[in-house]
C-alpha cells in the first residue's frame, strides 16, 4: 500500500515532468526568432527617435507583449474549431474595409484607418489573416483540379485585394496576390498553370520595357497552355488574347490606374538620382546609411544618419537601413539568417500538419511574412520600388505587429496538434 510520502513524491514527479514537457514544447525558432527581432526593433526604433521626444519603442514592446499573450491563447485552440467562423470573420473584415472608405482616417496620402476611441485601427492588416483562413478552408474542401476550380479562391482574394488597392495601399494589396499564389501551389496547382496565372504581369512589364520580347514570351505561354490545359485550342486562344489585352492596356493603366506617387515609386528605384530630393530621396539615403555601416556597423544608438533623421519615418518601412548602419553587414546577415530559419520551421510545420486545412494556413502565414521580408529589404537596398510594406517584427506598426504574432499563434496551434498526434503514436 502506497504511503503518504510516496504519493507526495509521485505528485512532485508528475508536476516536474509536466513542467519539463512544457519547456520542451516551447519552440525556440517559432517563438524565439520573432521575439528576438522584436527586442532588436525596440533598440533600433529608439535610435531613430533619440533626438525627438517620441518613445515608440515602448509602444512596440508593449504591443508585442499583448500580441504574444493573444498568440499563445490562440495556439491553445484547435483550428478545426474555427472553421465555422471563417465566413463570418471574412465578411466582417470586408465590412470594416468598406467602412475605411466611408468614414476612414487619412494620413500620408492614403485612407487606411478607422479611428475608434482615439485608436487608429487598420483593417487591411486583419484582412490578410481572414483571407488566409477562408482560402485555406476552400482549397482544403475544393482542391483545384480543373481551371474552373480557380474561381472560388480568386473570388476570396480579389474582393479584399480591390478594396485595399483603392485605399490606396499598393504594398498590402501585393501581399494578397503572393498569399494566393503560394497557397494554390501548395494545394497542388501545376507549375504551368501558375505561370499562366501570373503571365499578365510579366507581359505588361515586357510590353513596357522590352517590346521585342513579346513574341517569344507569348509563344512560350501558348506552348504551356497547349500542353497543360484541356480544350487546347480554346486554352491557347484565351491565353494569347488575355495577355494581348494586357500588353495593349498597360500604357492606359500606367497613366490612369496609378497615382503620381505610385508611378514615381515604381520608376525611381531604377535611378533615384533623377529626383534626389523628391521621390528618390528615401532610396538614396537608405542605401547610403546601409553602406556606411560596412562590416560591423557604427554601434547601436551610434548611427549618424539615423541620429540626424536623414530618412523621415525611418522607424517604420525603412528600419532595415538603421539596422545596416548600426550593426553593419554582420547584423544584417544575422537578421536574414533568422528569417530563413523561421521560414524553414514554418515549412516543416506545414509538412507535418494533420490536415490540409492546417497545412494551408501555415503556408499562407509563411507567404505573408516572407513576401514582406523580401520586398521590404529589396526596397531599402535599392533593388525594388518603395511600396510601403513593413518589415515583420522590426518595423514599427502596432497592428502589423499584432497580426504577425496572431499568425504565429495559428501556426503554433497546428504544430501543437501535430506534436500531440506523434506522441500518441509512440
């Protein structure tokens, strides 16, 4: 018969093993990388504002603490319980995007926020997660096996995309497209179909920059359509007709579909010296700042260009330039490796997910985060146009930070269920 002391020892052993399991369950990459980036961001934000009375670095860390708590709570919920709420959440998001256009608050030339109780809420950030969840649910139930099956996912993405684009918010609207393509490919869309889907964009670029390249490009598209699609003659004709229309209307879209500052952003990254005090100013100062950091940087809180605020609003979209100036090539390389580690871990979790729905949600979050990383860093080093896309966890932006952590919460929920399933099989 067990003694009282024996029972107490057994209980202590059970509690200790439970604590050990909780420690083991902490994913050092999934949670550690974003938390580390957020801590670094606070220092960089403080550095960009050390000559001003602002203290956005405190708000960044406070927002992160709240967001982490919400993400941890979300990670305890099985995603299958959320499936019945996907459509209502998506519709509520569309309503909020419509409200932005009607009663929204304008800033920096765009109307993207709703002011509630003195707090500016940006619905377009939450729209990204809502679209990912609903798109994952649709692709899990209705995989793309025929061209007509693309209508559902395109309808899900096109509505919030259009509503965000007209705010105007070109950067966030591009994120929707990247999420759609990544999730379609993960759901089994043939590569040839994917190329045909995105073909209007390169067609427009070729028509504007290299018109002589249109013939071989259209011939390649015709070959892909013939070999991969049913109703081959119709498919080839439709592919050539659609891309021909895009090649024809590109000049019209360029003149009347974009605002002046958007056209400047798309052009000046090729040669920012054409307008060094206007549209090319940010790009020139950003590349100068990053280059001045050399290998080891000037030291945290020691960047001269950052201190003198040569780049307006550097703590948001151009925070990577502060990182380059103050930590140099070494610091930038470490941050890039951290993002790559996070991407690898998300891919691993997507591959281990128990259901197609959960796997697609993880891939959607991965596409959302990594697309922003690639575009933002290319922008700050002069390899891409200024698009207004923040750098995840590093750029200051309360709702962008919140949404990124909530995305991690969804991923952690998938990882938790997959780990439990493996433990039951052992």
